[in-house]
C-alpha cells in the first residue's frame, strides 16, 4: 500500500488526503496547529461565531460544488448586491436579474450611469462562457485597466468596484490581475455568496470528517521541521523523529511551504488585513439587510458585513454581529480601529447613534492572500515543482481563493497517484 504523508491541514491538505485515501493510499496528515482549516477557521466567543477574518464562500466555485456538501453546511446567503455608503447618504446597488425588488433603487442610483448599466450587461455576456483554463492564461492587465477599457465611469469604479473588489482581493487600488476579477465576477453573476450557519470553519470540519471516513489519520499539534525528497520516496523530520513515506504532499501555508521545499516560485509577497468583530443590540441593527455595506466615500473601514443578519446563529439572542475590515496591516490599536468604524457608521447613518457598539475581537492577518499582480499565474509553481516524491498543494499553485485551494488538493492527489 502506498504510504503518503500530507503536511498541513488546510483545505488543500484535507482534500488531497481524502482523495488519496479514497484511492487506496495509507495517508497520515500532520497539522501544526490545534485544529484543521488553515486560514479557514472559526471560534466561539461568548455566544458569537467569529471566523478568522471576513470570509465567504462563492457557491458557484466548481471545486466547492464537487468537494462540499452544501446542504449539510446549512448555507446562509447574502443578498446579491451591496449598500453604498458615504457621509450622509446610502444607496442600494444590486443585480435586478436576481433581486427584482432592487430594480428601481438600482436604476436611480446616482453612482451608476446609463453607460455603466450597458457596460455591465456587456460584461455579463463577455464572461458568461469563460472557464478557469481560459481566464488564467494568455495576456493580462489590472482590474482597473480592464474596467476602464470597457467604459465604466470613474464614479462607478471608485464607489463600487474599488470597495467591493477591495474586499475580495484586499487591494482597493484595483492593481490586482484582471483574471481574478473575470473569474470571480462570473461566479457572482451565476452563483451566490454564503457562509455556513456554524461558521466558515464548518467547511474545514466537514472536509476533515470526510477524510477520516476514508481512513486518513489526522494528527494535530505536529510540527514538521524538514522534508527531504528522494528518487523513490521522501523523509519527514519531526521533533526527534524521522518518518519515511512513498510520497509527501506539502500543503502548508506559502511561507512555510517555501521553507520546507526550497521551491523559489512559491509566492511569499502578501496582502494583509485587519477584521474586527463588533456587536450592537438587535433593535439597533443596520438597515442594509443581508447586503454588504461598502465604504464608497473613504477607505476605513473598507466594508462592514452584517453577519448575524445573514446567519442568525452567529450571535446570541438580542445582539447583532458586524464585521469591519481594514485593508493592509494596521499599526493602530484595536480601540482606535473600532472608534474609526464607529465614526464611519455615524457618518453613514446620521440619524443614528452608535454609543452601544461593542468591540468583541480583532483579527490581524498579515498574510491573508498572496499578491496577484497582472500575469501572476505564469510564475506559480507546478504541483511537482519540488525534488523527489514531494508535491505541492495550496492555492499558491493556482490562485488565491477557496476554489484554488480545493482544486489544488485534488490536483496534488492525482499527481501522486499517477506516479
């Protein structure tokens, strides 16, 4: 029986382990933390479910549809569209094809010209039939260049696309690869944005349970110190112990994977963010419903998500849970950032007071995504870029997303089995 060690219990590692075991391999997964999930984790604090930074699932992702049981996750859906907020004003922008009730508000939104509407229709038609292999190939440009080439107005780009895609790519300047925009825009046009009722960590928990059912041995709190690939196998070094395997799949985070494999093309430049979780009494809930609140008139915070309005189990009875996300690494204190959110909400809702806004927790995530400038995908490592029987699994072999992570796990398992 083929013996495979998977290093790293994030989404990629869990998927790789499950597919390998399902095909008859003897699989051990080693995870250095006390829980699986990598960047996709959740925790409970005083009755609140707090994800590791603001994260959502694009239900249109093909790999997610293949690997996950959506029904068992009990997905809770955001309403398509967003509320654009700036001092003294808020307006709704939505896809009237999927949210007919928003048609009037969207048509009369001062941030959207008739030309923008025509450009949006053209964009839907242009991207409707692209698949992943077509998107992440060939020439590329920035999101900003892509949008302006298609005639979108400066106001629409700055007030909608900048904060919305700032939340997706953690790059409000829209300097990220247009390939990322093209792929995610098509996912948004044909699918939904959701979170599991029990938090994003439920995705990792479901994958771990499926891996164990296939016979994968998952060991937590197990730090791998070194890996040596050989012609007919590999050696894994742990504290005071060496283990031999027929193959090793490295599914650690990009920086750790680079250290363990010496593959220079693993991307280690990162975009970071800070997400704060805040609470309000239920009677003070925001009027954005299940739509994201985008900062169209500034940059701090980039967006606010009404999490418990979307997923009621995220908060205890009588309280509302919000998340506010700041782009980049922040030197300011937790309290200073929370005050900035309080000031922004007060400016967006001048008829309201936010004295009861309570800071629950702050997640500072210096490596939330690897940088994805135009053409980045041409330089990413292949699954078999390492020496010997050592394989890579992680979104950094694909693109920075849940889709990229899930797909990479399946690709790595297939590569091992083919060998």
